[in-house]
C-alpha cells in the first residue's frame, strides 16, 4: 500500500511532514506545552479499529516504526516520536451495562467523562485524579485512581482488552483468551507491544458520601504531619485516600508561611454516618498548629475534578517524576526541602500514603512495582527559558530520594532517564514483559522507552 492508498483506505486523517497542518498537528499531540524536538514521519488519526489495523500494517510494510498516542498526557511526551504516530483521540465510544456493572470504553474516553456517565447509574470506577486524562495510557500503565486503597490499581479493574498486534491482527485478551497479552496490558504502559483499542471495565457502586478534609501546616511541621498520616493509615478503613501536598502557601495563607504542607484526606464512604465516623478518627490525631482546616467538604467526583483541574492547568510546561519507597518519613523530608527551592510557585510534590496492596492481585499483571510510600514531584512553569532549571529541580529531587527509592511508576516517571522504565517493574515482571515483547513484536515495530528509533532504522 502506498501513501495515496493509505489516505483512501482510512476513515480518519493522514498528516505528513509536507502538509500545511503538520506543525499544528504535531504540537497538538501533547498536552504538555513543552514539546520535544521530535518530528513524526506521519500522524494517522484513527476513527476506528480498522484504521488502527491499516496504520499498523502500512507502517510495518514500509519499514517504519509506530508510536501510539492516546491523549498525549504523559509528562515526558513519549507519544511524540520520529515515526508513524497513531493517534487514538477520535476513538471515544462508551457503552455502560448498568445491570452487569460493566462498561466497554474506547481509549479516548476520559476520566471525567467516564465518572460522570457512571454516576448517572449510581456506579463508579477508579478513574484517575484529573478529568482530561484518557483511559488509553492511564489504564495501560496501571492507573493510580481515586479510592485506590479500596478499589485497587485501576488496571486490576479491567476485565479484558481488544488489541491490534504488530501484524495488524485484532485479538481479544482476558483471563482465558490470550492471557499473557492481558497480563501485559495491565501495567506495561509505554512498554506494551500492541495498540489497545478497547477496555472492558468492572464497575463499583458509587460512594454517595465522598468527603474531603484539608489541614494545612507550615512546611517545618513535616515530621509531625508524616507521623500522624502514617499512624492514621493503620487505623482507618481502606476507603481513605490520604495525601500530603508540598507547595507554595495558598494565597490566603501567604502572610503566615512561605511554603506549606497540606494533609488531604478524601473518604469514599457510602453513608454520611460512615464518613463522619472516619473523619473523627483521622482528625483525632491531627497535630496542633494548623494554619487552616477545612473539614468534611462534600466532594462528589465532579467537585474532585474541579479541584484537581486547578493544579494541572493546560498550556503550562511540565516535568514530573515518581518514586516508591519504604521510608515515608525520609521521602517526605526530602520533598519538603525540595519545595523550599522550587523554581516556580506553581511547582508542587505529593506524598501518597497507601494501605498494603493485596499480593495475589499485584502479581496478576505487569503493574508490579509498589511500596509503602509513593511520591511524585511536579515542576510547572510557563517560560521556555526556565526549562532546564525546572527539569534539573525534578531530577535533583529524585536523586536525593534515590538511596531509598524502590522504583518508579511508569505512568508519571521521567522516561527520558534510562532506568525509569526498567525500574517501574519488579525483575520478574520485567523478564516476562521482555519475553512477551519478543514473542509479539520481534521486529520492535512499536516504539518503547530506551529504543532509539533512528539507530534501529540505521541498523535495520
Ligand atoms: C494532568 C495529569 C494528571 C494525571 N493524573 C494521573 C493519576 O491520577 N493517576 C495516574 O495513574 N496517572 C496520572 N497521570 C498520568 C497518565 O495516566 C499517563 O501519563 C498516561 O499515559 C496518559 O494517557 P495518554 O493516553 O494520554 O498517554 P499518551 O501520552 O498518549 O501515551 C503515552 C504512551 O502510552 C502508550 N499508549 C497510550 N495509549 C495506548 C494504547 N491505547 N495502546 C498502546 N499503547 C498506548 C504509548 O506507548 C504512548 O507513548 C496524569 C497525567 C496528567 C497529564
């Protein structure tokens, strides 16, 4: 098939380097305003699974490699590569079977849309923390969603996937059919060796009393806050999400402290009484000296998404990295020192407390790297001349955490660093993944972290 036939065959669009729209299409691929200097040979915007199959076959037949783009939200911009980019953003069908408590979602369905659609049926899913992120890469990399303590990592709530493989064939993968592909589709993220064109989701009853409380302290109180948060996680039910936010003081508190640590507890309760009882247990241990307290706010999913949307504004430049560790106290101390020297007031870091994960569930998918504490550092800035300073800040913070780091989360890791992808998996999971990559994509058709497109093309 040549390019003319490709254009005639696909229902979607094909944009090549000599098209007038090329630069707008290229930069539009990423959500992050920081666009790497990488230039796709062409961008194929697929309208349906047939288009994805055609695009994969075209690339393979013409010796080109493929990069898959869901919503372009990965902070590292990994979807933008110098090869054929298959853009899935037009594939956004969603079907909900309320009685069976299942849903079928194409990759471009966003967290916000899914949560809103499910709420109408009194249902929910561990959607990610920001409304605009699509299921595409979110679920494939694991998915750290709302209420992860009770509902688990989002990919463990996936019951099956439809996948286009490197030969263009379409397969169904679940616990019984193509179980090894299904294993990989739950956590491989950018290391996956195919294109997921549909997810089948297992749904939950919607918690009717979601309540959020925030205690804000001067950053110097980090030790007391960490001790309280760690102790609290051993006392409360699994439906509590407790996160420390390290940031520049919010405006109303700016006269009292330059930098603050806010302990944010969201309780995913089913009744008012349950929410109140849990809040009382959390609040009982709160250290003295809070600059501000907001307790028991009603935060259904749409409100949670409005709040999170204020932290992650579109059009900003972003860099991020993650670390798992077994030492929340040390990790939080490092993050609090880091925020003191952040290159812009918008930068922040999160320290997430999680209850222990079920070992059996954790071994049932490529998502395998966890620890008692999870931290994420976000540099956010607007001026291109600050790129280097912002990136250096994120990297210096991770460097300080590295002696206690157990590994990373591929969904938000700094994938420009050589070890990030590899260290997002346990050694056993990585070995299995490498075996499956050879089995299903021996020619490395699909771009993966650490594989240099240019060198492969030269070699091949
Ligand atoms: C504002 C914001 C908030 C976020 N919040 C969370 C959060 O709460 N929890 C969390 O876990 N993560 C979160 N993330 C991270 C996010 O889930 C991942 O970056 C995810 O990859 C985004 O999905 P995407 O489809 O936009 O990825 P893209 O950037 O489009 O793709 C990244 C890579 O994933 C692979 N890929 C994506 N889709 C497919 C597919 N259908 N088939 C095959 N390969 C595919 C490709 O290798 C691609 O290069 C957040 C990111 C942002 C920007």
